[in-house]
């Protein structure tokens, strides 16, 4: 498939998802994030196996020690991903929160209300945990996300995304 067509399809799917997420109830987003955290933990061995492939690729690619450290996942780091998703789940839902309000001299009452942006694109390298971090934050805020890991983190990010 041609790259332009693939990108168009991804964008169209994300836009459709953003419409559903913008109006998703807080309890449903909470449940989705908790479910994702449980799935990450349940599938941690698949994630670690995928990460081993990425580490091997990173070694062949000649990544620096710092990049390899950022790429590495172990059980403690997977537990950190789980904790991060749970922390986001427990945050107050930002959608619909009134951040400021005032009344004009004419009597018109104005409120500044938090609303979803729509679709957020995130490009990252060597940190497969960003898949859950960015995806979870976007979901909580009612936004769809298009996540693009670097080639060195592709397998790990895909395994996390599957959760």
C-alpha cells in the first residue's frame, strides 16, 4: 500500500475515534485505562519478548548506551507502565472542567471549559513506554492519538499498544 494512502486511512480512523472519545463518559475512560493496565501486566512476557527483539536490533544498529538504556524494558519498568496508566486513570477527568468564568457588564455569562483537541500525533524513539504514557493521557483527555515509535522500539511499542 502507498504511504500516502496508509497515512490517510490512519488519519480517518483517528478522526472517527476522536469523535467517540470526545464524548466518552469519565467512568468509561477510567475503565479503559484500568483495563489497559491489567492487560499490560498480564501480557508482560510478550512485551519483554518483543523488547528483546528491539534490544537486538538496537545493538545491530549501533545505538548508544544511553539509547539502549531508554529502550530496555524489564519487569520493573513494565510495572512502571502499569502504575502510570493507573495514575492517569485515577486523575480527575479534565473534559468539561470550567477553568475560568466571568460575567460581562451586559449580563452575558462566559465560561472557559476544557475540551478535547481531537487527534494528537506523537513521534518518539527509544522509549516504548511512551506508547502507554502518551496514549493514556490522550485517552483521559478525550483525544485520539497517532503514535509513531522509532524503528528501534517498534516491536515493544506494538506489544504495548496491543494491550
